[in-house]
C-alpha cells in the first residue's frame, strides 16, 4: 500500500464535528458536571477515593498534599498536577464549601483570593464527614471500572451516605452546559429527603417548610423566596445575596457601617478596594475611610462615615454599586443516567433516594452473603468439636493438607469451605474452643441473616434503614443555618445627595450644542466676562442650579437628552464647553432649542411643545424622568418634516400664545390641550394656510397682567404690543392678525417673544451681522401696524434669526421659567 492510501479523504466539517462531539461528551460527563447521586465531579471523586485507599483519613495523621496529588495522577486522573491540587484545595476551603471534605494544614488560600501554598508545603487528610461519602464502598455497593491504564480500578460513583450535591452544591462550565447549584444546610436537606421518602408526592411548598433555601458558607442575607421556589420547581431561578451590615453609632454625630458577612464567592479584597475607589472618585459622598479589620476572630469591614452622613443611603448605594449585593442564578444541571439534565428539587431527591436504595440493597446483600458464609463455617466447627478426637486421628493419618481435607469431607460430610476452616484451625484454639460460644455465634448469625433477609424482602424496612442512617448523620454533623432568608427582594432607593456633593453651579448651553457646568468661583474670578463661545454661536440657556438637579435638553427633532448636572463636564468660565455629541450622540442637522433644569419630577408640572407645522402637545413632566440616558430619548412624535420650535414648563394654569410667520396670533388657555403620553404627537395648535408656519409659541402665567409681546420681521421692523390687543380664543382657530398685509414685499415674522423690563433681543442678518434691540424702548403699537424699522435691510441684510440675550441678573435672581 502506498503512503497516500493510508489517509482518509473526509470533509473538514465532518471531522471537526465528530471530534468536537467526542470532546464535548468527555468534558460534560467526565470533567465539569457533578453526578446527581454523589454530587461529585470525577476529579473530586478520584481525590477522595485515592485518600481513602491510602488510609489518609480523619482519624490518622495529616499527609503531604503532594503525595496525594501524585497518587491521584498516577492511578486515576492523568491530568496536570495543578488542576488536581486546585480541586483538592477547594474541597478544603470553608468559605467555598458548606461542609469541607478535605482538612488541610498550611495555607489553603483565603477569601481575599490569595493563592494556596504549593502542595509540597501543605498537608491534608479526609474530613470526618467525607468518610460518610465513602462508607461501605468495600461492600460491593458501587460498580468499579478499570482506570485509564487498566492497572487498577476506580468507583463509578461513591455510596454517598448524605446528599452531597445539595449540601455542598456545585459550579462548573462545560460544552453547551453550565451548572450552578448552591450549598444547603445538611440538617434541612436530610429532613427534606426523609419527607420525600415518607411521601413521594410531596409538593415543593411542603419541602420548603423544612428546607428553607440555600445556606451559604459565608452566611449573608438571601432575598427572594419566589426565586428559590421557582428554582426548586424548574431548576432555574434568581435570588439576591447581600452581605450582612450594621450601622454603629460613634461619638460626635458620626456613624460607621460594619460588614461581618459577604456574599458567596465574592472576593473580599476586591470588594474593599471597590468601596475605597468609590470614595476616592467621589462617586459616593459621606465616606471618610474604608478599613479591612478582618483577623483570626472573623471577617470585619468597617466603613467610617463623615459627620451627619446618610448611613442608610450610603449602605444602599454600596449594595447597588458593589458586590456587597449580588444576583445568584440557580442552574441546577447534573449528570443523571449518563446525561446532563436540568433538575428540580424533587428530581434531585428522587435520584438520591433511588441511589441509596441501590446502595443499601447491595450493602445488605453483601452482609447477608458474608453472614451466611460465616454461619456455614460455624456450623461446621460445631460439628467438628463434637467429633474432635476422630477428626484429629483422621488428619494425623493424612499425607498433606489436601489429603486431610479430602478425607474429612469423605468421612464426615463436611463441605469444602468447612473442611478448609477445620484444617486451618490452630492448635491453641482447641484448648478453649467452647461449643457454647460457637452456638451463641450461630444464633446471632441466624438472627442477623433473618434481619438482613427481611430488609431485602420489604422495601418499607429498607427505607427505614436509610432514614435511620440519615437521622444519625444529622445528629452527628448538623449545625445552625448561616444564611438568613427574607421573603422579598428589597428595592434599593438611593438619594442623589449620597452620590453627589450638593453644590450650586452655572450651567450653560449654546445653540451650536456646547455645554458645560462652571463653579460659581470660576464665574466670580472672571467677573462674569470673557465667556468662551464661538463667533457664530449664542447662548440658549444659562442657569444657576444645583449638582443634584437634572437638565433636560430638547432638540428640534423632538428628542431630548436627560443629563444629571453632576455628570456634565466641569469646565472653567473662560474655556469652551464640551459638545453635546461627546456626551450623547445626535444627528448633524439636529439643533438644540431649549434646556430646562428640573429639581423634582414628582411635582404637578407639564411640558408644552409647539411645533413648526402648528401642533401643540402637553405631557406630564414626570414622564420624562429617565433611568437610562446613554442616548437621545423621544420627547414628542413629529410627522413628516415637522420641527419643534419651543418647549415650556407649566404648572397647569398658564396661557399659550402661538404666532405664525404670516402675522397671525392665537391666544388660549393650556387646559385646551389635554395631557398625553411621552411618545404621543399632540394636537393642532393653530390653523395654518399654505406656506405658513409657526415661528414661536409662548407660555405665560395667566395671573400676569397684560404682558408685552414683541415681533421682528425679515424687513427689519420691530413692534411691541400689549396682550389686551387680542381676544382670548380656543385651540386650533385661525387667530387674529398682528401685521398690516402689504401686497408688495409683505412683512413676515422672524422672531416673536414675551419681554419684561430688562429683557434684550438680539438678531442676526443675512449678511452675518448681529444687532441688539431693547423692545421696551419702542412705543406701544396696535395690531394693525407694522412697527418701527430698527435696521436698514438694504445695507445690513434681512433679519434671519432672533433670540433672547442671556441676562446674568435674571439667572442669579433664579426666576427662569425652567426652574422646576
């Protein structure tokens, strides 16, 4: 055969699929998942069996860990020594295993994640309770299979006299499967097994009467009984585990939080480090110091608080933002009938009881066989003593042992086994071999045989044996529950003041989208001058607000950005702000139109939106309180090419005034607009004609008497009117005319505003020049005039944009309409 013919021509996907399938089967069955019967993975089973075989038990001296690891690798587990040693160490860690199966001398790691000492330094032996997993293994209770090199045999499963899978739990990841079974209290699990034996149709609720839920070695508080019940019913569920913490009172109005239990599988050093980082980064206010005071007496983390700090708020913050509280997901997968299965509590208990029935049956059968064999021997010895002299004479006349056995079998009717026992009887035994003691032993053996046969013939008796054994185990090894179980998962409410230092700041937002917060100190150092802004840009919002407030920034595309003030970039008054797109992504053609600060969303306030195509929408402010705000959120649903022109906050009793570019104004009360949801589109605000659009919509308190309205037209005219020039109407009407209609070059409104005494308007022309106008210096006009010219459009260009100039006095007077 040529060299080439030795190779198979196979598709790659078939080869990969087949090989990976075999590999997956191996790691599922023989590496990562526990057996439902004894709760052990193969490496754990091999470690325990190897230590048992070496007589490295709890009643003997400790032995070097390296020796055990070598035995395991050499005889049963042909893998790396580190994987075997790590598995062995884990079985000895009392913060990871509820009932340790291996006792260790030396450094076996710590709850801080410190590695254990090398195996050449540590010593180990089986713990007392692990001997219960191996008890009666020499009575043919379990099947043995050849080891990897056929030089020895190893057990397929251990007898497991207690339900180890539930008591110690298991965690593992294999191909396509993962398992997460929490540890439980030994006493409770045994009670549940006994309850299941007595009543196979017992419900989960009844089982949970005795088996409350997981019991973690590190203690802690478990919340969510419904999650436990769901996990026990289906194999999957979710609970919250939180560390146990108490607030202690110190002198001088100070407190400290003391944590003495942390959640299962949480690294204490990392937890302490994370808490200290939150303090250093000022993510939480009020923590003076974080100390790890753990010593040989027990775990203790101390969080010392500043004077008058909110201890419960800080504790809730730590629960939410550190591993002081974690989610635990049940995923109770184990190998049952050589297959990985998701198991509920009932299935696990059934599998364990079935295993124990088989173990006890095989154990009793073994004991019965041994008792019958001994009974047969005793019967022969009793007969032999009655004819001792003849026997001795027969044996003396024999040539050898074989001849002696043959002769006494022929002469007196002994069996092979009896004859073997007789010829092996030592001479000294003849001096005190008392027939009565043999008869007593024969009677006791018969009683034992009768008892063992009754167990095999009566399942009820068999189950009683299992129950009694479990009860004695419970009496010997039971301890108190460590984890506390609470019915409900507590909702964590955190005051913003806990996370943010309360400080008044200036927040500025420009039309081009530059935003910043500035300390009042920085503002004062600049005397309010030299505000950094681009040449073509202007302010649309300048507010003095607190770092604990929120800022709602609205765009013309009907979207808004939710920005906690303390998260805005802290930038000096003289430096340019950060562009909004660096904080939240927005479209290139999207313009910011309004910034509204909010202190409290629970007030009876409304947002009123006015759009270019003549729509108005009113929604409750509290609908805009966002929990997630990494992207722009929907504020109003716009149709086609519509754009938002203005947004206002009202208390529910304001007037609305809508102005169109063709000079029509409509005035009505906000109650005409029914409140709708956050994503709704709104209703018609004003009746528009073709080529007509809304320039602005104003909102003012209905208690304000006769406010001044100012409009500017593209032709450079500015006009001031009083509200009493108009009649109050209702929504969706045409409105009243505000300009005299000209046939040639008619005036079109470009800007429309409500002004007070010190207000100033600015406008930009088509030639790029910016001008200022003081509206209250203008004479009052009626509705039918076109006002006064403030610029010559032939020289300066037409007006294309109008805005209200930022008024610092107004900011610090804190009377901005947006201060909700």
